[in-house]
């Protein structure tokens, strides 16, 4: 049965570049990433331009797109995304133009659910990604949704580069442009828009949407330069019904490709033009985390012949397949990645005879010993794992979520692949066929994709300590050098918050949300985060939320996720703090060991007994959602509170507040070094000030502000960001983003 045809009409006209407006006076800042250096998150797509040597791009699911540099490093392309354009950082598909390599197209948008209020976009660059114009689609895209590693769903016809195809999600089907992406029309004759839904019962909308078109591949050999290629293949995310279609007339009519095996979902359809062959990887899920079975097929276009060339079988086949690469210099040399081989490690196979025979990246010696046909180096991001050749089975050195696998079209030795955490690759790939031993290096330098959940800049020791999603967090000894290690013991996947004790600032607390089985979700360090001890005062079931430690490190208040606000004094077991609603925003005083602060709704609370009891002290105008509390370590009772309705300042310990008049909404707020020693600290805030949302600094207690973000640095969604001023360097502020790592800014 064919699903009904597509509801999409023609789309909108070309919009201009995103605009940038200033409210307060601007002060030029110099912004750089704090180097973590290993990517830090999923890299679902890597695409080489087939025409211009060295042109390649990577796309990420929450941190935008990047362009490859000749020295293997990467340059971010979407750092301008701001409070209104943060969904540009979810890049669902990417196409580089084979005819005019300066042209680059991105399909962006983060979620098709109501987590993302914005439509999807086709972003068009004519200068290799240096600038973009933006076409808004009439529907949403899901750059951080299931199936994001399939593709590419967006392609340029190599025979007529004014023609583009884009395969949408959500049942919106295939779109075609004949004017370089400026306008789009539905290709309504395509028989299926895909029917696979990962979990129809998911009420969040994240897993319950149709994955849609999984890839579009133009058969360049079907036509000649100057007119559109007649033959185009489309894979759709469906199982158990036809999922590969072909047109012979550039999209007017379509048919199922005969002889296809529709048992699994086609993830990639990679053309080997000189062989006239399409290589198709399949998995029994949409990815990127799943897949317990799959296959690899070769489709000979000329005689419509399918061959099963799956490189593993029997007990060795317990995963689906993701990335497929062809060596355009050496027809018949192909590679395929296991999408997720969780044990003992990821797997990649290589064939030099079009898939007739294969060799793996590792195989079993005498179990559990493995023969590793590679040398592993993570010199550029040592925290990714111990830089060893031998590893314990199960530590996943090779990677997981391996959907992006490419060989440089100009250099058979140069290859790259994306994982759930980074980009790996090397420059000696053909050694696979001679010595069967290649180097695999972390090559994500410049890609900073971490989601930062907490930041502190204590007055002594390292200038920055982070709590990080998926990679737990780091002590940033040197802002420009990748950390050697992440936090260990405990090494939760995610640390959600971190705080230091004002009078003993080498004492740090952090909390995580890794689930009961990970043990205590709170840990203490007395050496500025170098070593940690799980806090035995906590119940394993308590996790998440925000944490604050008292000035002398005597007591800890934990506004947990789901277990209310708890307090532990002198290492006694955590118990409910009295007087505070669940989810209260908390902070410790940095001078008086007995004082904590809380904000919930419009109410501001103070505790003067080490967090045991809180009492409502005052109100924060008509606020309904406080965001952050910043406490001045140099003046007792001086503090700032940001809320959905403004920015409030108290100089009497929260008894009374003054609202900053020009601010109508504020997110992270922090204090940093003052312009002159002894003066009031610099105040930093993410806020809507005089109607303009941005990042601001005041050197006079909030009377005057300068805007410090700029047209090139938007930091994504302010509501997801954390921020901390440096107490030792005037003007320096750190902004932790949700997907673009940490930036530090200095007055230019
Ligand atoms: C289709 O693929 C499945 C899974 O790989 C396999 O078990 C089945 O035999 C294939 N069917 C045909 C007709 O080849
Ligand atoms: C199809 O063509 C390929 C080469 O183009 C050839 O190797 C293969 O044997 C052919 N298959 C059939 C069934 O004719
Ligand atoms: C591959 O090379 C590395 C580095 O020289 C070596 O440690 C490793 O044992 C080699 N792998 C095999 C299977 O010989
Ligand atoms: C906390 O530390 C400060 C500074 O070291 C000290 O003066 C004060 O007495 C301490 N307070 C308590 C309650 O221990």
C-alpha cells in the first residue's frame, strides 16, 4: 500500500542573512573556544567535494557545521547562530557543489517536536560557508533527532548544479529546486515518504515522528554535463516495504527499484560512478544508537542486479551498518562501518574487490585478545581515552554511532569517520592493503561540540572548571590546550553542575545524572578538581539539578531533579532542606559559611543555618522563573538574580531588590574581576536589554552596559547557556553553550 502523497507546496523566497542589532554600546571582544579538542559529540556527516581537492565539511547534531583546513583542523561555520537562530546548529544534511565547489548547502533545524519553535531551513553559501542566505521551509527539520546519521538527504546534481534534491522528515517527502536552492517544490510522484517511526508511543514527539527520506543519490553517469541527470535514487526509512526508488526523468515519475531487499532500513546509498554501482548499507533501526542487525548490498545499475555483500555473518553479525565509503581513485575499493558494535569495539571493513572479500579493522586472536590492525593516537584530545595500543575489550576505542565514513576523493590514503564522540581518521589508509595496519588519530581539532552544563572560575587554581554533558567535565588548566583527562572517579557520563567553596576555593562539588547504577551522583574535590571522592552522604537515587557548597565547605545544598532540595552538613546524610519548593534555583554565599540563597517563582529565600531551613525574604517583581543567582564574593549580602522578567540586584542579603530597568528577561549572570582592584566587580549577563537579546557587561553595578556578543558570535540559545566571569582577569568571561563548547572572551 502506498502512503498518501505529500502535503507540501512550493516554498518561500530567499531571505537575507540573519540580522544583528545592538542595544547598548558595543564593545569589541575577542572570542575563542576553550580547547577541548576532541569534538565531544556525534558527528553524523562528513562530505568531501569531489571536484576541488581539500574541500570537505562535517556536520554535527547540536553544534553546527565545520570546514576542513589543510592542517586537518576544522573551522566552525555557524557561530553566528543566536537566540533566534539557535536551531541552525542542528544540521540534518549537507551538500557541497561538485560543479562550483564554492557553493555549500545546509539543511538545518533541531527538532520537529515543540522543543524547537522554529521552522527548518535550507542555508545557502556561495563562499564555502563563510556566509549564508537562508530559505525557511514550511516545516521543521530534526538535526538532533533519530535517523540524523542517514544520508545525505540533500544533494546537488553534478550535471546541472542549479538542481538540488532534499529528502525531508515527518512525511514531507522529497523536494526539488531548480534555482540553486532558492525555491523548492514537492516531488509528489515519489511513491513513499518513508513510514518508519522509532517509537509511536513517545509523547515527547522525539521518537514518534516519521524519519522520512534517508538519502538521495543522483546517478551522475545517467546524463551529461549541462542538463539535469535523469536518474536519481532515493532511499526512505521504511522496513518491510519497498524503500528504494528510482526516477529516470529527473523526478517526474518514480518506481521501486526491482529486486531490492526491504528487510532493513537503507542508511546510505553511495555511488561508485566508474563501476556504475550503488552501495547500500542497511540497519534494523534509524540510528544513531540502535541497530542489532543489518546488511550491505551492491546494486549494479546497468543490469539491475543486486548482490548481498554483507561483510559479516552468523555470530559475527550483531549490528547494523552505517557509513559506506568508496575510493574514487581506485574503483572497487570500498569500506563500511558497523553502525554500533558495542562489544568489544566498533568495526570497519575494507574491500578492494567491490565487496567480494573483506578485511576487518580488528579480529579475535585468542579470546579475549584482539588483533588490532591499527595504531591508535589521541594526541590531539588525550581525554578521549588512554593513548594505548592495547585496550580492554569493551572500552570502544574505534567508536560507535559510525554513520560518517569517507575517503578523500583526491587521496586514497586520507580517510575520516565520525563517531558518537569525535572524528577519527588518518593519512596512511592504503597500508590496510599492504601491512594491514593503519593509524587512527583523533582529527577533530577545532570541532568543539560539547554541551556545557556548569562552569566555575574559582579565584585560585585553574581558571576554569566545567560540568559537561556526555563527557562529564574538565579542569581547563590551559584554555588553549586540550585537557589530558576528564573527571574520573566518579566518571559519570554527564555532570550537570559544579560549585566551589568561597573561603576554600580549592574545594569543589559537582553533581551528575547518570542513574542509580552509577553510584553516588555527587562528588567532592579538595584539589581544584584534580581528584574526586564520591560523597557518601548521598543516596544513589538522587541525581541531577543544581548544587551549592557553603563558603567554608561545611554544608552542601542540592536542588535535585525529582528529590527536592536536600542539604548535608558536616558529611551527614542528605535530608530535605525546609522551606524550599522543588527545583529552586540555589547559591551559596561565598563569605559566610552559614548562608545560602534560593529563588523560586517570584520568591527569594535565605538560609542562615547552613541550608537547613530557608525563609522567604522578598520578592522578585512578577517573575515566574528565576534562572541564576550570582553572589559577590567581595561584599557580604551583595547578589544578583536573573529571571524571566528581569535582572535584580540586592545589597542587603536579599531583603530588598532593585530591578535593572532596561532588562526584561535575563538568563545566566555572573561577576568577574573589576576594572580596578577594590572596585565593584564586573557584572556579566545574558539578557534582553532594551529589547535586544545578547550578552552584556556592566562596570558600574548595572547602571550602564556594553554588549559583548557580536554578529559573528551568537552562542546559540541563551536559555541553555551557562556563563561565568573570571575573578582574576578583568573583562574575561566564559560562555558555555549547548553544543558549541565553551567560549572565552576578552576585551579586544
Ligand atoms: C533479505 O535480507 C534478509 C536480512 O539480511 C535475509 O535474511 C533474507 O534472506 C534476504 N532475502 C532475500 C530474498 O535475499
Ligand atoms: C551485471 O554487470 C556487472 C558488471 O557491470 C557484472 O559483473 C555482473 O556479472 C552482471 N550481472 C549479471 C547478472 O549479468
Ligand atoms: C599495528 O601497529 C601497531 C603500531 O606499530 C602495533 O602496536 C600493533 O601490534 C600492530 N597490529 C598488529 C595486529 O600487528
Ligand atoms: C570560615 O572561614 C573563614 C576564613 O577562613 C574563617 O574566618 C571563619 O571563621 C570560618 N567560619 C566557620 C564557621 O568556620
